[in-house]
C-alpha cells in the first residue's frame, strides 16, 4: 500500500509529465510547421527570382547561361537544384538528381500555380516546387526547383533531443520538489503521529505539538488534544474511584476477617467452623484483590517510587524460597534454587521481592503434585542478569501467551481450579518495567512454563 505522500508525489509528477509532454509536442509540431513554411517561402522566393531570370533570357532569344542562373541567390536554402521543361515534356535544362523525381502532369497544371512536393533519396530529402510560366513569345515552360531539407530536419532533431533530455529532467525535478513540498506539508502530521504513539494510559498528560499555521492540520491536532484530555479526565476519575473504593473496602474486610476468626475459635460445631473457614478464604481473596488494586492505582498515578539500594539477588532469592517453602511442601512440590555466583545490583529490594514471590507462588500453584520448581540466577554480561522461573505444570496454550500480563486476564482452564484475580502478573510486569528490565514467558502445554526476568545491573 502506498502512503498518501507517495500518491501526492506520483500525482504531481504524472500531471507535470503529461503537461510537459503535451507542451513539448505542441512546440515541436509548431516548430516543424514553421520550419517547413520558412523552407517553402525561401524556395518560392528563389524560384520566382530564377524564373524571372530565365524568362528574361528566353524573351531575348538568348541561350540560357547556367553559370549566371546558378549565381541567383538562394537565401536560407542549401543544396538547391533546378530543371526547366516545356509543355511537351522536353527538358531545356536538366539536373541529374532531379531527373530521378517523378514528373508533374503539365496538362493539369495551370499557369502561375505553385505546386509543392517532397522527394526522398537514400541519402537526402528535398522540397520541390514547380512553377509554370509563359514567356513573351507565348511559350509555356515549367521551372522545377528543389532545396535540401537537411537543415530543417537537423534543427528538428536538435529540438527533439532537447525535449528527450528536458522531459526526464523535468520529471525528476518535479518528483524531488513534490517530495520536499509534501514532506514539509506532512511534517506536522508526522510529528503528531509520533507523539500520539507515545501516549498511553500512563502518560495521558502529554499533548500533540500543534503547527503555527491555523489550517486543517492544526484543527485536527486541537481535536485530538481535546479527545486525549477527555480520556485523561476519565482515566483519572477511574483511578480515583478504584483507589478510593479499594481503600474503603479494606477496613470493613479487616473487621469482618477479625470477627470471623474470633467466632471460629469460639465455635465447636465442625460444620459451622468449616463454613467460617470458607468465608475467611473468600475474605482473604478479596483482601488480596483490594491490595492489588491499590498497588496498580498507585503505579498508574506514579505514586510508587523506587527505593534504590544495593541488593544481593542470591540472598533475596534464597529468602523468597524459604518464605514459600511451606506452601510448596503442602502441595508436595520441590523448590530448587540454582545460583552460579553472588550478584549485586541496584534495585528496590521490597518490590523485587514481590516480583519473585509472585512468580514462585504461581509456579507452585500451577505445578502438579510430586513435580519441582526451579529458580536459576544467571549472569548474561557485565550489564545484565537473568532470573529464570520454571515449573513442570500443565503449561499455557500458545494463543493465551500474549494476554497473560494483561490485567484481570485468567485462563478459562484455570479460572475454576486455581484461585486468583489476574492482577499479579500485571503488577509484576509494571515493577520490572520500572526497573527498566524485561519479563518474558514461554510454555509448552503439558510440559512446562518458563518465566524469564532480565534486569540491568545499574538502571541509571
């Protein structure tokens, strides 16, 4: 598909090319017509002067002097030749070249009528003129004159080659000019497009740079800025609502959880205690959800800042393994930590801990009983390190991989079997991005799932 800029350049070049070719054709034809008219006029002038000289000589009954006749001036002509006939087709004066030409039908030629024709030899072309005239003795003659068309054709050839050079050059120059003109015209749109690509839900305060000219492009930019401003207001309103609602829900949930825990300890009925326990699990899920929503709200509003310190990743990962080891034992999952060397980076320790805990917790959840979860710390180079989290669970279908870092996304296959709110990986990615790192996932259904976190040693 061609861009609008390319179409404009092509249209400008095509239109100018057609116009230039049309003008060139008209000029060439006009010049050709003028050249042949000039040739005919000069040939006619020469023929009349020659006919006058011949008529004068014949009227005096003198023998024609070829030397004197050839001295008659042929202005603007080259390669002039002439022959003289009477009406009995008898040649009075003959020319070797003109003798090759077909003769005119004298019987149909009226007196003082000029008759033009062309004749081509293998080497040259001639313009021919026949002039019938009558002497004082009432003798009828026909003077045949010819002039070479070589000069006229050479002038036309030069003009043709000039056009052959000018037209392509004109098209190239037109294309270049159209390119720069369209580039200048589309520059504001290109700039606005580049800025628009950078606008996301996290930086809706950014606006398109408007051109100075008050034209349609500026009007478009103003409309888009107004639209982004409305979106910004809507997002801010949504974020405030989520933050306020999550904050307000946390307190009653804490109260309910505390009261239920007290009630559970007082109850002796097994069935009632099981019901209370089920309610506490649901409340625990709601508490985690509100906590995650508050965290996302703070991330969206840039309220969360990194508290950068020197962090020993090998020690941090060991702490995370120990923290989740009891959970792994309950599910009969073995945790394996592989560290090639001690690594120290600049990062926010608590936020990285939440990332590692979440990834290990997910690996345990989705692992089958009797399987293992491995955590590997590798050094890529002096500037980057990689942490790999691998489980031997059911895996993630390929068509779901692009969506797992999106908020509230949960696989239909795991939604009913495993608890969660679909926010953990979204928060994890946000924190990794804050550290200018990268998180990727690969999976094979029925085999394993591998999360890889690449972090810079120094994010500055």
